[in-house]
C-alpha cells in the first residue's frame, strides 16, 4: 500500500503543480486584460477631465458674452433717445441772452444736466471735437478740407468706448 500511497501523493502533488501552473497561466492571460482595463480607465478619466474643462470654458465664455451683451444692450435705445437730447441742447443754444435768463430755460438746463449725468453713469460719453484733430473713427466730415475740426454740427457719442454715433463736423486746415 505504500506504493499506492506514494502514487497518490505524487498525483496530488502533480495536481497541485498543475493547478499552480493553470493559475499562473490565468494570471499571465489576465495581465493583458488588466492592462487593457487600466488603459481604458485612464482613457475614460482623460475624457472626463477634458469634458469638465470644456464645460468650464463654456461657462466662462457664456458669462463673458452675457456681460458684453449687457454692456451694449442699451445701444438701440440710445439711438432713439440721443437725437432728442441733441435737439434739446440745440434749442437752448439758439436762445438769445434775454431768453436764457428765463426760469423755464434754467429748468430745462437742469434737466439737460441730469440727462448728461445719467448718460455718463451708463457709459455714454460725448465725443469731444472742437479744436481737435479730425479722427475718421469718431467723426464724419460733412464739409471742408483739412486735419482739424472747425465746427461741430451734431455731437457724437461712445458707449463704453465703442462709437455708437459719430460726430458730424466741418474741418479746416489749421487749428486756429
């Protein structure tokens, strides 16, 4: 029986060795699978991080565009209201000295002052022209030739640094 026990022990040892070899082979087979899974996980992580970065950039861009829109949203309204403001100023300028002393005219001047303050608070500035060098980006020359503004026909305006209405001027050669 001892030889049978020996044979059985050898079979058991062989079985155990076979099991170990199979497990080692399975581990070796699983290594590429594990490596592939790891690469796939890294790819998903990279795609996830890119998606988050793209989303954050989109949010920033949207906020920037929204702020830019809000900054210039009133430009259409200003195109309608600025001629009224300009004509009111012209009507006061055309009065003689006696008429300018009237309490009614003083009231209108006060309204003009408030109007100007409101426009300035909203980022609207009048373009300075008289005595200035002609700038085709800010002004339209209606007559004359030269480099300097001689007379302002209609004032121009900028909204937050952007021209919304160019000044209408006449030009001449010298600054005097």
